[in-house]
C-alpha cells in the first residue's frame, strides 16, 4: 500500500536539475546546548576538520526544535538539516530528547511523503565528549546531501523559471 | 529600527590565521541594520570590552553581536560588558566563528571566511529579534539532603550542619558508617577505623542540625536548584525507635539466623538485628525477608521479651517528604564480585576469600576475634597469598580502570597478617605498586621490610588444590619464570565497582553516569564535585574509586559548595524561561505533559474582558521552568514563547543566510 502511494507521488527531488559547477550545499545544523553544541565545540578545540557546509544554530534542547524550523530551512536556505541532541537517557532536561525523537520520526515521514528524500533531514545523538563523532556525523550528512544535489524546487528563482 | 554593532575578534592568531577577519567586517557592514562593525585582536580583553562599551554609547546601538569563540566560553564576559554600558545584557548574540569555523576549516581559508560571514549574518538576524530580559530571583530552601551515610556522607553532613544549615541524611541500611565501619585499621597510619569513625557517627546522631533518616531510600526528586522536593521511603523497621532503648533482649532471643552482611557472611546475625555493636542509631530492625512472624505469623518472641513493647509487626513503609535546596550524593561503592575469575577457582575453593572478608577476619570486632582462619577447616593460615588487581585493570573482565586503593590495603593486610600471626609469611602477586599519596610510598617500603613479604611481579594464571593446600601458579616477570606458591589462604584484592543502583539513582536525580556506573562530575578537572545539574554534588567513591582522605576532602568540598549556594536568601536565575500568551492558549494542556519539571499548571481566566464565564488556560511557574522549550514546540496554537530562543529569533537565523 505504502509503496503504491509512493509511486504515485510526484517527487520534489528533481534529479534532472544538475548541480551547477562548484556547487556546495548549505546544511542547517540545529544543536542542543548541553550535548551536541558542546560536542561541536570540542570538535573545534580538538582541531578536527570537517566540511564547511554546516551552519549551526544553538537551541537549549532538541525538544525546542519545531518541525517548522526544518521545513522553513528546506524551503528557504538549506539543502539539508541536521538536528542533534543528547543521547537518549542523558537529556539535560530529563526527557526532552524523547519528545524530539518522536516528533522527528513523524516529521521525517511527513516530509518523505511530500517528496523530500529521507536524507535531507537527519538526526543524531552527540554527547559533549564526542568531538570526533560530531565531525563524523557532519561528514556523513554533507556527503549524503552532496549526492542528492541542490534543493531548489520551492525557492523563488525556481518558480520564476 | 534596530541598530546592531558587530565586533569581530582575531583571537590572536586562532581566528585571524584561518578567517579573513577584515573581509568579514566589510561584509557585515553591508547589512542594513548594522550601524557599526569593527575588529580587534582580543575582544575578551579589557580594551576589547571597552570598544564595545564605547560603541554602544557612541552609535546608540540596540543590540550587539560578538563574533569570537563559543558562547559557552565568553557569553557571560560580553554580557557583563553590555551591562557596564547600561545596556540589557540579553541583547547580546555571540557568533561562534572559532570553534565552528576557524578551528575546523583550517585548510580552506575562503570557505572558513564565508562560513564566518554566514554565522555573523545569522547572529545579526537573531539579535534583531532579541528582547530585554531580566534575571529572575527565586527563594532558596536552606536545607541540604545527603544521600548515603558512609564516611563521605557523614563528613558532608557534619560540615554543612556545622555551618548551621539543616541537613537531612538518608541511609539505606539500618546504621550509618558505610564501608569504613567494616575496616579494621586504615592506611597509611594504621589508625583503627572504628576509633576515628564512631565518634563522627555519634556526632551525626546528636547534631541539632542533622535529621538522620536510616533504613530509607530516596524515591523521588522534583524541582530545581534551591527548591527541590524529595520523597524518602522509610522502610518499616517493625521497631518503635522512640521507645526502644537498644537493650538487645530481642536479638539475643530471636531464633532465626541469617548470614551477617556486616561480616561478609562469615558468621550469622538474627532476623531482628543491629548491623554491628557500634551502630548509629543503635536500635534494631526486623529483617522482613527472614522473620518467621512476618512471613508465617509464627514466633513473636521479640515482642514477648521487649519490656517497652516497642515491637510492632503491623508497621508499614512510610513516605517522608522534605523541601531541600541542594543534594550531596555519597552512595559509595560495591566490592566487585570475583566469580568471573574461574581460573582461580573462585567459588570452588573455600580458602579463597576477598579482601573485605580478610578485613573482617583480622578486625578486632570481627567474627573470628581478629585472627584470620581458613574457612575450610578453621585453622590459622601460615602462608597467605595476596593477589592484586582482581578485576581492576583487566579489560577482559570488564573493569579497565585502576581501583586505586588495593595496592595500599593489600600492603596494610600484609602488616595486619604479620601482627596477628607472627610466624606467617605473605606473598603478593602484583602488576605495579601504585602508592601515590602522602606517606603512602614510605608505608609500602616500611611494610616490605618489617613483614618480610615476598613480592612477585606478575599475574596468577591458575590456582589448584593439592591436599588441603592451594597451589598458586603465576609468573614472576622479574626472573621470567613460572613460580608456584603453596598457600593456606588466598586473598583476592577485588576491584572497587560502582554501586549497582547508581544508574537508577542517577535517573531519579536527573544526573548522568559513566559506562561503569559511576556518577559523572560536571568537569573532570575544574568542577569535580558538581554534577551537570545545578545543586547536586558528588562525594566519595560514587564518582570514582578513592581512598578515605580523598573521600573526606571531596565531602568537605561538597559542603563548601552547598554553603556557598545557601549564602544568600535568594538565587538569581537565568531569565530564559517560557511564558504563555493567554489570548492564544486553547487550553489543550499538551504542554503539561511535555514539561519534565511540572512547571506548568492550569488556571481559569475570564473568557473576555469583564466576562464572568471562565476558561482553562496553562500557566508557567517561571521559578520552576528550566527553559528547555519542550512546551514551545508542542504548543499547537503557538501561545508559548521561550525567552532568548523565540520562534522569530530562530526563524530569523534560518532565513538570514
């Protein structure tokens, strides 16, 4: 059933839109203050290098992340979004990341249903001690988004064409 | 219209080497809200902060962006600079161009510069939506909770109480004292543990500022720093402590015998018991798992012999609630169970015992009156083999760390053995001797000379039985040969492990723990007694293995932290908390479930101005709110805002690049 519906959907992803030369994706990284943001700081302090495509936004907790932020990012500036929080069980706010996890699962399904490739939105758990892991996550996300190419269906210039 | 000032920092060479700072400044100047932008070598330095102060006044700026290191580093510094210039400190935004750009894109200056520009644009866009915020002042409950009544908990409780701050001391077992009460003598001074500990235990019981709640456990903690509410389950003792005089008639007559935990099961105690003669409080409790009266309704002897009528078989568990402001966790450690060492024959050979069992045997108040004996036949051993690092420093068996105290207590054991059995000989198999501590190395050296102990550097590979002796086969790495020692008794220096209940306790308190189960400190070097949750502190082995002097130091450090926290009548709290717009609230109450702190309640308000009809809306207690924003994202009518992280601020960031 699900597969049938998928086939009928017109995907927002348009593989025929070839990325311009030297195209670099923009990735919006929304990180929780206590684990992932601190982890990304540690990546910096440890001088671990990663691709420069990510733009980081600090929020207190992954549960603060409204699905709206993800949609707005994809709609306006970003080719992909990474949301990262504390490991399950380690939330600074006791249970916030569990809310986030459930919310993202639904958001991902919704965006997938609308036609976004599932790799456009990614989630990870990075603790304050996991500097190398943060670099690894960013590497992976950047690679994934590069493979998918630019996302500009909803962008203004695309409508004008 | 917003007037933003942007200050880009070189951070010496840290930023300037990898990001073209002047170009970033030129770029941000093109943003129409930016009225002033400049660069400086060290923005955090006094002249750097002075530039911010001067520019605020000169250019009438309405918000400030500092592009420098992580806000986790210097946000406070720059906020203070804003306050000094008479500006609301929360109108500051920090663009993290060091940790998030210059340090992580060192090979591509152009990309790093572009990214730094974007980060500045985002910060400028966010700062435009910043609002003036004011610190919240919340009252503090000046009472501390100490969990665990070992030496750590005792020391912390006494130090806090001596500062005339009330303390609630919760201990799980019937008596305080902990592991230290089980020790005979302590290294490196060979002080009798009982002699230095029991006076402190009595002090705790008699201190006017300490409320001792033994035989109980913490089951719930709510609230936040300065304003916690704790629920304590007081287990039914079946003895009325108010009338009991501790005469001991009950446990002398009790017919039920149970393995004695205090003596590591070497002898028996009764079903109604005090853990040890010097127990505080010195009142017996009934062990409900073994008492035949409680299990089958038959017996009742203790009630018959009690003159005071203190025995009450109908007693129920009781829940006690206390309001407290800070928590000291001092739950100690467990001795690691050496069963995985099958090659040693643990469990098969009776004459292999653990160090704590040996400690009880050589203890003057122990089950064998201070003389070590072989559990198999009761004979006094002559040749005793001590094996160190049983469990510790052994990845295969699950504990990679050094337990820190075993080298020293094994040295002590060789001395105690020598004292109690003069013609004995001790052999010690060791990996390294780690005697770092005041007087420790001297103690080890002296013990080696005085006792004539044979130290063999190497691991034991096998223990097998030969007649009534144990043959210990191991390697002496210094001569490169396999050696065998004939032993009457083998003592395993088992590792220190985290209390099994620590993960549960950590979840209950909302703090974190490491892979071994030790509770995590906020910073391993600079904040070793605090946890990541404000107002919760760690003392003793619950954080990591440590000896008594270190435990006592950490406990006193906790006390200092608690006293510092309680120094004022109110506490300043971050204003980044949620608030609800009643007009928009539909009263769905989804936020009530999302809030992990119970900070949201409902209230009834008039439907319209002057109307008598009421409707239910949500209301946030800003003193309780910790500012996670979980309610904001769950609110379907966008009635809730989180100060400092409003929807407009974050959306501004998203659309700005």
